[in-house]
C-alpha cells in the first residue's frame, strides 16, 4: 500500500482551511480505513466496537492533524493513534466493567446465543486469526502489524514506540508461541 502523504502534504496543517482538512480526512479514511479497523479489531475482538473505535480514531486524527510532525509516514502515525486509542479504551474502568458483565451474560445464556451471534461467531472462527487474537497483546500487535498490515520493523517500532530490536524479539517469540499453539491444537484434533 502506498503512503501518498509524505512531507509537504500535511505541513503547516494549522494554516489549512476546513474544506482542505475535510478533504484530507476523507482521503486518509479511504486509504487507511481498513488498516485502522483491522488494528482496532485485533485489540477489541468485536466488530461493532471496532467500527465505533475506528470512527473515534479518525475523529482524533481530524482534531490532531496539525500535530503530525512528519517524522514518520502518515500510515505509521495513524496506526499509532489507533493503537494508543485502543489501549486507552481497554484501560478505562467502564470498559472493564462492560467486559465483566458480558462474560457473566455469556455464562448465564450458555454458549449458544441468538442466531446472529452464531453467524458472527462462525465468521470470527477463522482458525489462524483466532490463534493470533489469542496471543498476548505485545506479540499479537507486532505479528498483526508485520503480517497483516505489511509494515516494516522500523515502522512497527515507531507505531508502538519501542526499539526495532524489541520488535524483532517480540515477532520471533510471537511466532514461536503461535507455532506451539497450532501444533497443540493439531495434536488435540488428531488425538
């Protein structure tokens, strides 16, 4: 995916008119909307919530456009905004309470819910993606950004605000964890 917004496009953003900002927002949403959605989904694991949080990320993008310093590509910057927004969301007290209440409701209802939930569950059960989503966050985010978003190690480091060597280590350990999880499930399935 080409990153068409480099130095210059966002320079002196505070001097841009509202219509120019609107146009840039629309272009950024078109070019990076799916990427942001997939990153957000990898954190929250729920489609409707991921859609809502993706919208919030682009609202933040619009509000903070003038803080883009061009130290990195626009894609890297938007992904880091999305990651930080997700982490903030998951840390909030009300989010944790909703999560606990949803788990209690699932236990009360049993595993089988409404037909829509069954369809959604079947959609989510792509085996590899589910195993990636089950990894600890620090490995999941690196694997997701590297393999699904095809970001370079340096871009991942910038997005997560960690050293490139840390990215390499997490990628290696994440792949090892993923491999052992897949092997265990194959042994379990095959008896």
